[in-house]
């Protein structure tokens, strides 16, 4: 890619990553709702996770996408369960993956700025 295209894509990645804390908080709220037995929690989680899986891949964040798909599979198999510890663990992993992705994008930007 050209430098201009790389810079534009990186800017999009930064913008996307900035939206993740809110998205992750929404996932945590949905997990809490699932734990408490709210009937609409499972469908809401499915939608959020599906969107995260797709958008993560689109922005080049393979780990985020893979984790979201793993959580989607968990919901498909256990959607009515109130035992959500495995799902909470995946959301924690998503949080770490988002932080790692942010460091990576910022690292590339600072590394290229020095060229």
C-alpha cells in the first residue's frame, strides 16, 4: 500500500479502537443481564458479538474477531445459561486484545514517523 493509504487505514483503525471501550462495556452489561436471566440478553449478545467479529476482521484485528466468534459459539451453545463465567473470560480476553491492538497500531505509527 502507499503511505497515504496506510495512513488512512491506520486512522480508521485508531477510530475503531477508540469505540471499543464502549462496545466492551455494552457486552459486559449484556453478560450481566444474561446472568440475571433477562430474556433479551442472549439475542442482544449475539448481535453485538457478530458485529464485533465482522468489524474486527475488517479493520485487521484478527484476534478480536476470533475471540468474538468464540463468544458467539458459546452463546449458540449456552444462550440460556446463567453460568456465564466462560463468557466473562472471553470478554476479558477481548479487552486485553483491544489494548494489544491499540499498542500495535500506535507502535507502527510511531515507528513509521521516525523514518
